[in-house]
C-alpha cells in the first residue's frame, strides 16, 4: 500500500480523485491537504510516494510546496494540477522533476492511466537515470507549443533554452531554423537521420497544424539544406530556410527569417526558399487586411489548415515589420477585432473569450484557437444547422431562467420564426418550450431548496416566478412535495 497526497484548496477536486482511487481499488492510501502548508506537514508525517499538487493555492502554492516536499522526500512522484497551462509553470515543474502536469478538469481515464504508471514505477523501484530523463522530457513536450511561442518572440531566457536543449540531448549552439510542410511528425527524425555526407544533425522540432518548425544543429547548414532540397523521391516537402545562427540568442531571428521564407515558398509553390533581404515584408496595412479576409474565406470553405497558415503569416508579418512590440500587439488586436466582427456576421452564436491586448504569444494562441473553434462550429452547422443554436438556447435558459422568457423572445435570439422554433423544440429539447423551461426551473428550485440557504420566496424569484403562491403550486405538482417542507431537508431527496 502506497500513500497518495492530494493538495487542492477546492475540496471537490480532492474528493473526486479520492473517489476514483476508491472505485478502482488501487493500492493507495489517500491523504488530503487544503493548501501548501498542510501538504508539507503531511509529507513530514506520512512520507507519501505520490503527490498531486494544485499549483494555485492560498498561502503556499503548489510550486513552493513541491520544493519543500522534494527536500523531504526526494523520490516522491509529484504531479501538478492546474487550470492554467503556462510555459513558466512547466519550466518550474521540470526543475522540480515532476512526473506529470495535468490541466483541470482532468479526465477519469487520464487519472487512471497516470496512477497505473506511477504505481508501476513504485513497484519496480529501480528507475534508471535514463528513464527519469525521459519522463522529464515528456513533461517538457507537453509544453512545446508554449515554449516555441516564447522562443519565437524572444521571451525565453538563455538559461531556460540551454536547459531545454540539454533535455533534448543537444549541446551545439550552431545551426539553422527550417519551417516545413508535407512531413508527418513521426517522420521528422527519420528524415534528418539518413546518413548524408555531412553527418546526422541534432534536431528539435515544434509541430503545428500547418507546419513543423525545426531547429537543426550543425556546422554545415548550407550543404545540408542543399541535400535536403535534392531529396525529391521520397518526400514532397515545402521548406523555408532561415539565417543560420552561431549562438543561441540568434535562434529567434533564424526562426523569423525561416517563417518569411516559408511563406514565400508556399505562395510561389516552390520546394525550397532560402531567406534573403528581398523577402523581408514591408509594412502594408492593406496586405494585412487582405490576409485576414483570406483567412475568413478559408474558414468559410472548411480549410482550417490554410486558415491557420494565413494566421501564422499575419502574426509573423506584423511582428517582423513593427519594431515596437506594443504597437505590434495593438495592430494585431485591431485586426483580430475586425476578424471576429466579420466572422460573427457569417457564423452567429459564437461564444468567444476576450481578445488579449498586450501579449503577442497570447494573441497568436487566441487567433489559432478561434480558427479551430469556428471551423468546428462550421462543421457542426453543415451536419445539423440547428444543433448549435439549440445548444445556445439551453445555455441561455440556464443562465436567464430568473427572467420572464417567451417563445418569441428566445426564437428571436437565434433568428428563427417562433412557430417553427416551437416545432423544433420538440426535437432538440425533447419537449415543448414551456415544458422544458418549467423542468429546468423546477430542477434548479429543488437544488436551491435542498441547500437551505434561501427562502422559498428567494428561490421562486431566482427561478423566474414573481408569484410565490403560483411557484409553490407548480413545484408541488412537479415534485409532489411542498417547497416549504423540502427546504433544508436532505432526507427528502430522492
């Protein structure tokens, strides 16, 4: 029997993981802490073999707690839980030799698979240094997207970059960046390890939806690129080659120039384009607006990869023509604002987050995520034009059930004729509009009364009833019990 420590300031998260352990009959004794201080104290008392630590906790956060736990229990297998996946947190997790980094809400299968693996590690009790390094590398790979964005925009420190490359087994500081299309991720290593004349270069790579960016470490960049370009038989690739770098601090510039060359190669439909000064984009607001319109057209045609490629080009073009980062972020913000306005005219009912204003990294992530969200919505609309509108209706009714709602009002929200809307309700809501609204109101009222924190009158108002007597009558008919009898009495819950 091993000991699993769960530290989270949200009791439900702790209880949920404990329940999973209990149901699976895993050989684990669960101990729970509400914050980092309690986690450290329990570690001193119980010496857990596995620790699940929420990163954001009051008082002492998960990162600080892990530092203390690592001092007390050097072999404890630490897993970080967080609702916010950032490269900074990943970097700290790597330094603390974390086994895993789970983004909440975690899936049941994900927890089971992880615990099986960690218990297997404990059973073997003989992990080699190579296996430990591999686990750290796997954690690092989870954050390759965040790391690459930070690297591309020059936000990675020399120390962090050296640490990352060391984990990849790379010691050289000389090479070049390549941006490629047409090469599957599982073929990258094979592609660069074919025993060419100039040797097998060390590489690390960062896949995206429409391209793979590769850092190729070699002192023979020019010769090797010639050989890559000549390999026409087995691979059909498009390559943009950047300015070679001779030190790590030159890598962002090499990536930027490779990206420019790749965009040119894609537009001209050529196999290889080396970067030259002549390719440097000029500041052109009309061209940027044109790229944005092409993105919308690609989305409209269901071509998400092309839309993502254009998004990369738009961000990279502005980043390479604006010297001031704040001005660059502002221009991108304005373009994304127009982009969303145009999209909402074509694809209504999109639920989108606020546009980030000051971070190029966040803006790039936001734009790519928006493209995925919109393409998914477009595909859903193609399969069933009413599925998404009625998903919106369900969410809207849950959030506004305390208001007076009519068929006409809600039908107007999704731009459907009210009579036709009433017919569709039976298909997509499983009942008439009034029956569905009454059901979710009564279910909400039942839940609120059981909690015992509100009066019957307050519950009636919270569920859209201005007349308390009418509310009581409807509630009694629906649940076969008076709301005043149910209030605060969990024994009546069926």
